[in-house]
C-alpha cells in the first residue's frame, strides 16, 4: 500500500477505524462520521479494509437483517460471513461500498442536525433504512436500495439528498 503524507495520517489509527462506524450511533466511536472524514481518510479506510464485523454493526444500527443489508450494497453473503467468522477485513471493493453507505447516512444526520429540528432520539441509520426501501419519484420510481451497490448510484443518492435538503424534491 502506498504511503500517505504525514498530514493525511490519522493521529489515532484505532480511533479513525472506529470512526467508520460512528454514523451508526455506536457509543464508543465519538470521532465523527464517514461523511465528515476527509477524502484521504476515507481512501485510507477503504484501502486498509474495514473489519468484517462492520457489516454486523451496520445492520444492527439500521435495524435491518444482515442479509438484507448485504444484498442492498452488493456484498456476497458467503464471503462476508466467512470473513466475520475469521475476524478478517473486507476487501477494498467491499469496504468502499460500506464507507459509501456510511457517507450517505452521515449526510442525512448532518442535514437533520443542521435543520435544528432533530429529535433527541433521531437515528439517521434507521431513517435511511426506511427511506431506502420506499420508491422515490425523483429516481423514476426506483427504491434507493437499488442504487447502493454502485459508486454512481450512491452519488445519485447523495445528490438527491442535497436536493431534498434544499427543497427541490419534497
């Protein structure tokens, strides 16, 4: 793996690794979410590979069965289950999908908090899980979960969330 400039190195590697799952509301993370990380920090997370247990943490935080989450982001169930059992890391491609999902959930959290109307018990992960299962007219009737498995699909969802925030799509 290529070296990163010193300025791009996270001060505390373990804390930055935990930050990949912060958007899920895990109480131990506390370092910000993938939406708030710099592009270089996200690249580093992807290249080192997220711990496979991140899939479990995300499914719990989103209130989704693990199989449903893996299908939505395009992860092979048998591969992920094997890596979880072995306490291994996900591949770059698998990690990129989860970091991309994390960014979207972090974007929702930032939008709601910026509005000043976030209930104390608001869970962006659970809101996103509900939203991704509903057809969206702005997506031509597709459900957001149908776009989560590709980078362009996640980009389109991020753009749609920005449009929702600005009131372009209600």
